[in-house]
């Protein structure tokens, strides 16, 4: 069974929030066939701990506006890899170096990527599994 409409809605909002704070390589993976604890992983990269925190704040604010609050938050103190668990969606915001090292996309490569809307911020944050523009989500 694919991700629920609610999970897709929250994942899209999280990805848009991350893009608004200039996150890179934003992807959303439908992990619902592999995990029972969540439907979607959203993964985004940032260059510094300060940017990671800004992305986390924006994601939380945006999803709070949709009635979702994280049930768990880990890693904010160091801000190298922050995990936000919204039950239906788990958001991972990683510093670029950690993102390359842990390579979550590779670990979950059998899971389909969700199509994410192309972001409209001036720097054009790269989205999609391939680091492209996110137009096809593949």
C-alpha cells in the first residue's frame, strides 16, 4: 500500500519548507512498503549547523500549520543530522558531509521517490533523487 494522502501532503510541505531555507538535494521516499512505523522519509541537506536549524524550524512551523507536531526530535543540539518524526513522515536534515557519508538514498534505493514540486526560491534548491530539479522525482 503506497503512502497515504496525508503523508504525501506533509512530505510535500516539509520539502517546500526546506527549499524555502535553501536546502539542497531534497528528496521524499515512499517507505510504506518497507516500514510499518512511517510512510515517507524526507531528506534534505544543508552546509552548516545554522542552516540545519533554520530548515528544522521552518519544517516544524509549516507542518504545525497543517496540524502536525513532531512526536520525536533528535540531533538538534549538534545539528549535524536532525530527525523529526511526525509519525506519517520522518524528516532528516543532514549536513552535506553527513548526508554523503550515511547515504540514506542508497540504503532505501528500492523505495520509490515521490514527485516533489519544483521549488520557486531564487537559488533553485536542487530536489529529486538525482540532485536534479525535482521535476520527475526519479
